[in-house]
C-alpha cells in the first residue's frame, strides 16, 4: 500500500512543480532535495534502525510522511500551495526516507523464519516492483482526467496520505521479533555504532566483496543503461519513443520475473552460487557491450528482459544471504551501506555517462561492458565470493564486541 501511494506522489510532485513554475530547473531542485538527503542520511538511518527496531522506525517514518502529505493535500485543495512548500515537502520526504529505507530492508528477518527469507524477500520486492507497473499509469490517468484544475493532483496526494495511514496501522498491529539480541540497550553512541558497522563490513571478506561489486556494477551499469537506452531509442531505433517504453518495460518486467523465480526456485549453495554470480556479472557486461552494435528494438528488448531477470534473481539471493548471515543487531547498518553502494553512485554514473555519450554512444556501452567483465573476473578470484552461500563459521559478534 505504501509503495502504491509513493507512485502517485512520484507522478503528482513533478506535475505540480511544472504547473506552478513551468521550469525544469525547479523540478531538478525538487528531485535533488528529495534524493540527496536520502543518500546522506542512510547510514544514520541504519544505525537508528539497529538502535531501536525496523518496525518502530518504519512506523514513525510513516506517521511523519502522513503528516507531510496531509499538509500538501490541504495546500493543493485550498489553492494556497507555493513552491517553498513543495521544496520543504521534498526535503522532508528525503530526510525521512534516509531512515525508512534501511528499516524497510531490514524488517523481513524479524517477521519470518530463516528458511522463509528468500520467499519473504521475493514477496516484498515483487510487490514493490508490481506497483511500479500499475501505480504511475493510474496516477497519470487520475491527474489527466482533471488536468484543467488541481483536483487530480490533490487526489493523487490524498491516495498517498491514505496509503501511509494504512501502512502505519499495519505496522502498529504487526508482531515482530526483537531486533536486539539482548534486552540491554547498547552503550555506544550512534556515530560509534556506524564506525563499528563499517569495520565489521570491511573485515568480513564476503560482505566487503559484495559492497565493492555492488558499487562497481551500479557505477558501470546503471548510468549507461538509464542514459544510453533513451538515446539509443531516439537516434537508432525506428519506433522512437515507443521503443523506449518497450525497453524500459523489459527491464521492469524482467526484474519482476527474476524476483518471482527467486522466490520459488531452490537457492544455489557454496561454489554453485559463487559461480552463478560471476556468470551473471559477465553476462551483464557482454549484454551491455552488445547495445553498442544492435539496432533492433526486439533484440534489445530480449537482452534487457534477460538482464532484468538475472538482476532480480541475484538481488533476492544477495539480500537473503546478507540478512541470514549478518548479526541481527547490525542488520540496519549493513543494509544501509549496501543500499548506499547502489543508489548513492547512480547520480555520479549518470553524469559520467551523459558526458561520454555526447561524444560516442557505442563507446560508452562497449567500455562499460568490458569493465563489468573485468569486475566479474576479479570477483571470481576473491575468497569472499568463493564463500558466497556458506554460513558464517565464526561468531558474528566478535568484531562488534571490540
């Protein structure tokens, strides 16, 4: 419900900004005010999640966002909305998301048994991916129906507010296992707990390699894909904007299918899982390089569909492994660092890709693909990847106690 409401806000907010100003720069400022605090505060959000509990952090976050969205609904319906209000709304949402996102990614192990983690993650992530299909379309139809007034925008924000109320109610009624191993509150400060978590990640071979792989792949893969695909569709594919829509649907549909497959297929173990990870990374690199040569919409569609399936499948496996092998009292901080390795580098990747693609689109795809293959070969030599899928043999609290 909360994810569905978010899709309405994601459509309504840019539309409101353009209605008020008609200025793309204002829209860029709004997006930056929401995105940057989310990335900056994610580590702090993970530490707060570990200090209290994912359920409590999510509950408080939903109540704050319910208040913010309700104020926006009132401003839109009364015709008093101004840009400074939208800026404040975006900033508030970004700050709260820095806490809500790590908590949401840490709560599944508190709700299900370890044997059910993979299926639980598949359900949660699959539902989120599914609403990305239906949410924006419904929101666009609702806003478009009342395009001559602010009614559609106000109704879209109303849906988002209702979704936060439903989410908060569910969290209030939820029974979750205590995230702290002992009943005592930790004596260290929030900042000290972040340092402890960073040390723990860096000293664990598998966690460190996961972090570096995620950072490298998001830097080399996500930016070229998000920037390169629309340029490819516009300049080289005969269907133009239709091709762009098809290719983006292939990514989302493949990711959803990969998530669903991960929920029903048995999880590889030990060497089989590490070999599978390396194979997928090499496939990502090869497929990305092929975009520099292929000029067929349907061949590109098939490539992106397969990439999406592999991406969704391995995402579930890695999230599940981390949740099962990370000390529960440190899970929020671990997930925040993993999310930061992904989302934090995307703006940098997009900026670099945009600069390169102005000179050579084919070179962007080919070079990025080759670099991903090199990352995969490096990963295959790492002890942490070879141990992927195995349970941690050592006491997971040893370093934390230092």
